[in-house]
C-alpha cells in the first residue's frame, strides 16, 4: 500500500508541474504567428494515432477522434487569415464510425484541405483522407489496407480454467452471441455486417477520389501499398512531404507565396482535461493491481471489435 501512495503522490506532483509548464507555454505562444494581410497562410494540422471515439489527447496520450478533429477545424474556420489546411496524418486506422465522421468533416469543410501522409495512413487512416482535395505521400509511406477486420473472443475455455460458471438469461435469439462461440448463422450475420462496412469504405473512396467502383474494388484487398505504388494506382496524387503538400494546395487553389503556419497546441483546458483522464487511468491501474483489472475486464465482457484497421 505504501508503494501505491508513493505512486499517487508522484502522479499528483507530475500533474501540478505539467499545469505550470502548459500555462507558461500557452502564455508565451499568445503573440506568435501574427498574420500579415498579404499572406496566404496554410495551417498544418497533425492527426496522429488510433482513430477512436472517446477521450484522446493530453499528456502521455495519442489518438484521433471526431471531437479533436472538429475542434481543430473549427479553430481554422474561425481564423480568416488561414486560406487552407494540410492534414498531416499518421494512423493505422481504427473505429469505423469515427473514421466515417472525420471523413465527412473533411468533405464538408469550407476551406480546401490537402493531406500529407507520414509513415502510415492506412485503412481508417486512408479513409479519413479520401475526400481531401489532394493527397501527398512519401515513396515509403504505407497506405491502402482498404478492408474491414472483425475479432470476437470466445472465453469459454478461460472460464473453465478459472472455474467460473456463467449463466445467461436472454430475450432475443442472438443477444448473447458475443459472450460465447458463434453459431454458423451468427458467423453469417457478422460477415454481412463486415461486408456492409466494406461496401461503405469502397463507396466513399469512389466518391472522394473520383475512381470507378471497379478500380477501387480491385484495390480493396486489405493489402498495404507503398506511397510509390499508391501514386501509380491513383490512391495518392503526389510524392513528398509537408512542403510538397503545401505546394499542391497552393497550385490547386491559386495561392501565391503560401506561408506555412503550424496549428498551436490545444487549449490549456483541453490539455488539462486529457491529463486528468490519463491520471485517473494510471491511478486505477496502480491501486487495483493487474489481477483485479483482469477480473473486471472479464466481468464487463469483450464486445465485438469491427474496424477499419491494420492488424
């Protein structure tokens, strides 16, 4: 217990120190990047990590969710000095619905967006780029992976090993299908769900990239492509990095002498909210211990995991 108290004290001290640092940084950055009226400013917005719903960001965290993307795009929309956006994407994908929501934000955003892919922008990470005005990738960027993967866990063997008996009362034939081995009929149900999500992926790429259904379906095998291959296949428009993406955005929209502007860090409140979220999680792990955490996970169960993600 003494060890747990020491961990708690250290985390509190770290949180306080982080508050001070974030406050100082935010105050220092208030007067930077003042735009001139003759500048065509292009803002670079970094999106890094797994695509998911729920809280992401903050200290010691990483990830992409719709709330984070909407917040950053709203900040861009509110600044009249910013003419366009380069989304710098580093992601192996993730949640289907979150990927779709972010893709729709990109599609509907009032200012032009070009994507710059980092090391990987695959599966859901590619999905969110589909409606951009253009996509730039390095020759060695890993992208594509157009497909759906579903995983479910059958815990019967584990329960038997632990001596746990589970009694289920249900209303609805398939209500318990994710708490045991699937029947053949239920496998067909899950395959239909996967196929529908797959078709949605294909349709959005067709609409966003201007390719035919036949072309996209031939590419949608779930395999990864290097950026150099993706260029030949029509999945990206140019090879290069952020500067090449800025050049492409300027060319497509006739911006003269574009000036790069990096999106400032999230507000102090948002960073503190993320820090608090992470601190609670760390405290829970420190105080409960691994055995109780595993038992709680078993009690809550494992929902089906259906994703646009590289595995």
